[in-house]
C-alpha cells in the first residue's frame, strides 16, 4: 500500500538519532514496519526549536520504503503570528504542486491543523478519488479563543466562523475522522454536520515506555545532586511554566505541605519559573530543576509516586488527553488532574487518580496517597493497566494501522 501522511509541526525521525517521535512519527514507523510505502509531507521548519532542517525542498530517506518530503518555508518566530499563517499557506501551496507531480497514493492521513493544508489535501482526495483520514488532535478553530487576548475576540469570532465553513467542506461526506478522544471525533462530526460511521474512530495520544525502563536505574546519577532519594515520597510535574498550566494552586499546596516529608519536583522552563523559584527558595521539599532531558525525565517519573496534571480549565483540555497523561500512566503513576472532562472520567473509571478542585482538595488527595500505601499501590497498578490498554504506542498505533488497512480494503 502507498500511504501519504500530511502533518507539519511534529519532530521528524530525520531530526536527530534521539528524537522523541509523536503521533504521526510513531504511526509512520509502524506502517513502514508492515511493509507499506510511506511518504510524509512536512515542512523544513522545526516548530519546537525554531530552526530550519534544510535550505530548500528536500527528500529525506528514512528507510527503503519510507521518505519524508521537506517543503521549504520562511518559518516563524512566534506560534501566534502572521508569519505562521504565511508558513501554513506556503506548505499548502507546495503540497498542491508536488501532489500533482507524483503517483497518487492508496490512502492519505492528514492532521486537521493547519487547516490551509488539510483543505488542499481534501481537494486532492476528492479530485483523485483517494480515501482520506483527517486526524483531530486540537480543537481548531475554537482554540483561537484560548491563545489570543480577550480584547481581540470580536475579530476572532469572524475568523472562527469563516474557518468553520472551510472545515465543513473538509469534514463532511467523503472524509473519515479519527481523533485523540471521543469528544474530538464528535467535534469533527458536528462541524461536518454528519452522523458517525464505523470509519470514525478514536486513537488516544500514545506514549512509548521503552526509555522509561532504560532510565529507571539511573535515578541516583541524575537526582542525588538535589538530595532526592528513591525512598522519598515524590510528587512530580513535568511540563512548562507557561499558559497551558495553572500552577498557583500547586504551589499553594506545596506551601501547605511544607512541614511534611513529601517532596515536590516540578520540571520545565517558562516565564514564571523565576517567580516560583523565589517563592519556594526556603522550602527544602520543592525542587525546580528547570529543563531536563529524556533520561532525567524517565528516571524521575519511574521513581515518583504521583503525577500532577494542572491544566488550565479550557475546552481543549476538558475534552483532551494530552501526551502528559499517557506519560504518567506509562510511569505507573496515579494522576491528580485539575479539570473535569475526559481525563477525569478515565481516572475515575479505572481507579487510578482523582480530579482536584482547589489547593485544599489537592493537599488532601496527596495526603490520602501518602497515608495509604495500599491505595497508592492499587492505583499505580491500575494506571499501568490503563496505559497498556489505551495509551501504549505499540497497541494504539498498531490498531491505527489495522484501521488504515481495513479502510483501504473497503
């Protein structure tokens, strides 16, 4: 089978030997392992590092039947900017140019965002009678409201309305919808104004666990310098000190548990890091190491007791299961999440964590685990069971590959 993947913004296997692949990267690997011919359309601009991968359009050969086509753009400095919109339009234009020059695929998998690109993909799919899967992992365009100042929302409303008209054409009949949660699939069906079919499916954002096992026994070499020990009761957050996370509640809880033996390790960088470093300077039970690498993350998570997911209360997070969720489950951690929605439902159904409402509630739930080792052990085991069932890379993306193959047969 000849399969095209159209997705910009993810790390690519050609970036470096230690790159941590995401959704399309892991799916592409599994499809290639099954003997399919994979061509991945991406840009030459590394979204995370804001660096160029090449100076012009270039084909990167990953395997005998696996190639990545880098489409040259001018990049952008800020994620929310006119430069980024121009970047999206250029990727879409170049997709149109190349797709007309090469032999057509048997099936296309495209991410919903950027919409300019998925619009071009749908046009090609329709004209060439090629089956199309649109994968939804962000609530575009509703997410515009969450990444722009409130003062601009009058104008954003006009943009959202126009974008949803474009999305209707992308997501209506002839498109198969996949999403990272059932709510994301429902969102696509609602915009596409159609009923759900057997070809509209959920595949959670999966997480690879192999590196966790490799780094579990490296704890002392990474964390002794912080006076952190394996037998400490460790509450961990790995993310960033930016707009995605509501950390004030977490730090109030840290202050309330100052005189206990509970250790808090909060990793990441961001605008508010220095503020919290100053706020906790006299508290020996909190460690803020800043950015940490893959080995440090693995060694910390596999030796922690609880993972905190303090997301802001937004529609995107209420309906989502971000990568962090699967990462904590893979590390056998009960999760304390700050928002009601899909994550809380899964934690409640599988007995592996709780939602907290405020700092007092968070304090009490941490104490509950700290004082009840049997409960902690049970929830750790349940977390890993949920991971293996619904968030393991091999399980999820092999299921996704099965779906793609059967869709083609139909």
